């Protein structure tokens, strides 16, 4: 059974998609052991509590230094013996120490088709604002492993979503979530939980 830690900063809609997929059996051989947020007011923590999953707030603001926060986060993950760390709308930069501790065991969902609209500064609505400003016709989402860069790790799954006439960043964000993020994040977790993925020289292969 793959033990998951889900890291969140906000409402937790991707967390909910994971929980629903486990309930429905579209994710097998996996369970969410802990949900961790840097934001005490994140509704994602309430979603965890409703499922009787440990909900933990670890805020950098409550630590003397970023290093102290990073050490506490790593210790918390290790205390739950997690096999996979899932960044589901997590706005905390994952430090090198945690990347090193979990090589190819941290995944992130990003609301664009990487390498478009990714990297430092591209998160949340900013991604969709940039896509609309550029006039692209197709957007989407990407699940990738996390490495030392920002949105640079090996790509696991991608799904495209068409931009429609009259889209606002908010409307586009919702469509990308519904049509792409909430589908490919659970799918990626299920592939990993069932040992269907290998990574060779930075390239993901499905068994």
C-alpha cells in the first residue's frame, strides 16, 4: 500500500479528486496518510479531517528560519513513513534536502502544458492570465516528478484543454481543473501505486 502525503495551500480541490478516486477505486493500492498545509486556513485541511486523515499545519512563519521549517517538514514526512509526496496546489518551494530524501517520489500538478507557462512566478491564476495574454488556443495540465528546478522534473502525464471564446482566467482555470487536473493527478498516483512507471535519464516510461 502506497502511503501518500498531500501538500496543499488552499481549497484542496485536487486533494478531493484524489480522495474521490480512492473511494471509487480508480486509485488502488494507495492511501492518504497525512495532509500538510502551510496555511492554517486552508479548506484542504477540513477535507482531510472529514475523512479522518491527519491534517497538519506547518507554516514557515512560525519558524525562526527557512532552514528550520524545511527540517521540520522533512521530519514530519518521515514520521509518517510516506512513499510518495503529492504537491496538490502547494505554494511552498520544496527544498533540495527533501528532493534528495525522496528522489522521484515527489509529484506536482501544474496547470499548463510544460514547458509552456511554467517556472518561477507561474502558479495559480497567473498561468491562465499569461496563456490568455499570449493568445494560445490550447492549454492543459501536467503531472511531473519534482527535481531541484521549478517545474523541470520528468513529465508523467499531460492533458490538453481548449481555450474558448470569452474565457477569463477564472473560467479557464476551472475548465483546466475539471477536464485535466482532476483526471491526470489521480491517474498518475494510480500508475505509481501499481508500479507502472520507470524513470530513465529523466524520461518517464509506462510499463
